């Protein structure tokens, strides 16, 4: 439904089996400041389209999952037209109303900021749900479909200050699909072994945040993550590689060894856009170039100069 290769920050994925329809991590956002610039008009056009697709998919879904409480993985209940493209209460209501929401425990194995967001979600968007079910380490059966959630795994390296996330495995009629958001590679060898142990035929995984080298991570951590990813793609027939990694304009060069390891085993590594048969639009990674090659209108530039709190409540002229 939404991903970095589709122009936004997200890993939102729709899965349908013979007995259940589910929407995984129903969130999408834009980075408020990259290269010293706000989102380009093309990024706003992308999030508008993705919001519509997520709302439409939520209308079909029986279940919504929530792996952790970052705002690109769930939809908050406040007005923010700059980073979330959300209308107060109504956007979240569209997604969660009447649904069963299988979510990360907001009280255990969670850092302070996500604990606060989890509490707020239960009081706001989650209050529209038919049922909120803590899912850490649990398995649910819907007809011939089994949905299992991992133990909480690190959001990146061991003991990450970013906290923990849940991975989701869906099994139906011999098919195995796995969703591994924000594991950042994975950086953790424990997470790598959990993924391999599920034996997925199709895996959606968040790659390492190489665009943050020298800021929140280092080359050693990124190389460890890419090494773990090589071992995973050797064992998984189709891997959809997304999220933090795709925010690096040089992600393909960095992933040469991963792609070669998949090729040697006759496996496939794709972005979400490629999986859908679309041309990738890597808008955040290209933001600086977009502002040069496709300068926004004077009206948009005036919007850019307004205060941050004003920008959140004033739709950009796109």
C-alpha cells in the first residue's frame, strides 16, 4: 500500500488469504526535514495517494496489525498535513473503526516514547476498534489461516534505544509470508535466526539505515546488517527489501553482495514498487535534486516559510 520505493515512509502491506483479510502497519508519513528541506510537492502527492490506498484497504480488511508505535507504522488521531497527512480523529477512524487490531504490547518491552504513543493510541484511534488484542508472541487462527507474532525483537541493533517491534508470519495452505518491519537489516543475529526459522517463501523486510551513518549508526553496524541479510536471501525465495535502506540514494550499490547472493541461489530481491510492477519513486532520497530540477511554485515556497506548527495545520498548495 505504501513504501519508500513508492515515495513515502511506510511498510504498509495488505494480505488476503482464503479466510481472512489483513492490513499490516497501517501508517504512512513524510520526513519533515531532509537535506535542510521540507517534503517536495511530489512527496505530498505520493502521501495523498497512499493515504487513499490505505483507507480503501482498511475498508476491506478484517484485521489491522500494529508492530510498534512509530507514526509511519500506525495512524495517529491529530491534525498534521506536513508529515502525516491526517485530519484530526477522522483519518484514524477510517482505518480502525470496527476492526480487530492485533498490536504490540504498549506496556512491556517498549521504550518511553512508544509507551506514551501506545497509551494515546488506545485512547484515540484504537478506541474506534471492535477489539484491541496484545499480540506479542501469540498465534491466532482464522479458518485455515494461522497468524503468528514473534517475541519483541530489537528495532535495529541489540539494546536499541528505539525499542522493540513485532514480526508477523502468515501461514495458509502451505504458503508462508513474513513481515519484518524496522529490524534494520536485521542488525540483530537473534532476529536473523527467527526469520530464517519461519522458512518464509515471501518476506517483506526493513533494511539497514545506511543514510544515518555518522549520525545514529556506523559502518560496522550497517555491514553486520547486510551480512545478516545475505544469509536471509539465500534461504528466502522472494524478499521485498524496503524502508530505511531505501532512504539512501546509494542503496543499490551498498546491496551488491546481497543481490549477488540471491542471484547465486536463484532467489529474488525486489523493492515494493518492483514487486507491483511499477517504477520506483525514491522521493525522499532525491529531495535535494527534486527541489533543483523541479522547483515548487511561489505559493508553495511561501508555505515553506511559515512556522512549523502552522505548516502542520495548513495543507500545502500541491
